[in-house]
C-alpha cells in the first residue's frame, strides 16, 4: 500500500483558531474564496460568526444547500459555481458531507476532470493544486484528515480516493461542534474509536499510522463518555483531537471488516454510520480475539487493561446497541452489500459464514 505523501497543516482548539485561518489566507495571498458550507447548521454551530473576521474584505462565493449524501448533480451544480468564482482557496466548513463536497469541488474544479466520466472509470485522476482548508463542525469522522470522499450517482455509492483530496490544512475548533446532540456525539465518537482500532490491526497499517491510531484510541477511551454525558470545552477538545488522529490513521491504513459490513446497516436499516460500526464492533472484536489477532497487536498498546471490555462498556452506556432483531431474509440482503476493498484489508480472511455470524450476533 502506498502511503499518502502529502502533508497536512493542522490546528487544534478554540484558542488561536481564528488567527490560524487568517495566517493561512495571508500566506496564500488568497483573495477569492469558495466557501462550501452547511445550511442552517452554519449559523447554529457558530461557524458563521467565527469566520466573519477572517473573511472580511475578501471576495467570497458560497455553495450550500446540497443533499445529505453528496451526489453527482449537486457536485455538478457546485462545479458551475467553482468555475464562475475561480477561487484561489476553497474553504469547507461543516459536517462530513460538507467536507466531502468541498474536497470534491476543489479536486474536480482544479483538474477539470468530469466527475461522471471519472466514476465510470473512463478517465483517471491527476494532481490538483487547489489549496483546500477543512474546518469540521461535527467532531468525529476525521474526514478533515483523509484523502477519501463519497459520491452518489443514482443511489449508487462511489468511494473516491485521490491523494489530493486530502485538505492542505485542517482547523479543529471544538467550540464549533458544541451544538451537536448527545446521540450524534456518541455516534461520531464511536466511529472515531472503531476506526482507530481497525486501523491499528489493518493490513495496510504502517508504523506512522499505528502511532496516530494509538493517540486516537487513548484519547477516545479517555474522552468519549465524558464528551457525551458531560460535554465541556475540555472533553469536546479531547474527543475532537482523538477523532482527528483517527482520520489521520485511516488515511494511511484504511479500515477493515467492521466498516466493510457497516455500510449495509446504514443503507438498509438506517443506522447512522457511527452507530452501525459500534453495533458490529463487539462481535468483530471477539472473533479477532479468538483468531489470535487482537492480543498480538493491541496488547502492546494496553499493558494490563482489557480494552475490549472497556470499549463494550462505553458503547453500552451510550445506548449504541442493536435497535432491532434481524430476520433471516434481511441477513442475506445485508451480506450482498459488503465493501470488498475494506474486507481485503482485514488482518485475517473471513469466510461468508463468519461474516454472517458477526451480523447475526450483532443484531440479536
Ligand atoms: Zn467510519
């Protein structure tokens, strides 16, 4: 697996976050900015007021009001705005969808590649030089730190992976995610934790990615429950930082079987992404423990602590258990939609029967 070589600048915390953005704009000599943002959440999160001082006096074009899952039509509309604005800096401010859209606009806008031809694999990718800054307003997915984005066409999901989708800079200000509901905080935090553990044991892991995964796991174990139950500046900052390192880790290693199976729980059963991975995690972990994968890898990380019990306890206390018991017929449907690339990145090969057992054990 080739390691992304592009480096990312980052800033954590409320303090200094405005000047970090100002500095970037100044250093780039940026005058025309394309701001990709959420709808109502942009005001509510406080992002609008927070951005104002950094953007005053600049030429700003905005793109917002696109669907929750970025689709081709929205992207094409955004590309018209991009061409018209001819930005020297793209700024994505929002949740996972908004950041994905900003990444896609910067990439397809700069390269001029037709995204439709690209997903049909009729044209290949090339380097983009568009400068991109990501500012997350929902802590948890780590999208600001990855070179992946999701794009839907006619309800089919395409995972796009290009080195230049990685934002050049990420500014993580936990105060911008302080209006997140406790359920969303639990879901996104669980996602960060599972991503980091999967990253740690992934076939694609490297020494560098394991270092990031370790920071993410330690941070999430310390802050996840607190950020949900007793949200404070400190706990949100801790969790936002853990999520960022989780993104950095999977940016190199990618995820494994939990994520491979989770996408169908989301599309068929409506589980939010983080809830889906949390539901599957205990069965996945126990299977890997039986196969001897877990002790060799994770015991080095936690000397005496039983990490599995700790994680299961946290997910249960946050209400991230199964919502329904699954009928046999639906089980087959779920298994027909497994992400093969993520599955091949698993530390051990799993049979179809084992995958079936994971899902039925998780949803019973
Ligand atoms: Zn995830």
